[in-house]
C-alpha cells in the first residue's frame, strides 16, 4: 500500500502527515495549542477524515501533535533556514 504524505511549510520547518495511516481520532486537532489543524473534508484510504493544516504559518513545531498521535501519522521537522 502506498502511503500519501502531505507536507506543509511552517515558520520553523515542516509539518508532515501520512494521511492514510490516520484513523481520524482528532487528538491532534483538539489539542494543538496554536489551532493549526482542522478536519479534512476528504476521506483517507481507511475511510476516515484525517486532519489538514488550516494555518501552517501558526505552527511553532512544538511536536505535541506527534506526541499525542496514537498512529504516529503526524510529525514536524525543524529546519535551520526559515526561508527554505
């Protein structure tokens, strides 16, 4: 199975989501301290609504989403160059 990985540019790096691994629990959306995420309007391969970035510029790469995700489907990556 090919996994679709979404990537959004943030102020400090990138936010990634393997949307077909997500089971749509909503933890990352509900507990994001910067309200970066929202529920997608499209199903993933499992039939769930994964998150999507509604405001990726608000993301500060705090890594809370990746810590709370039970599926390890979302993570951030910090880069040194903010203008990458």
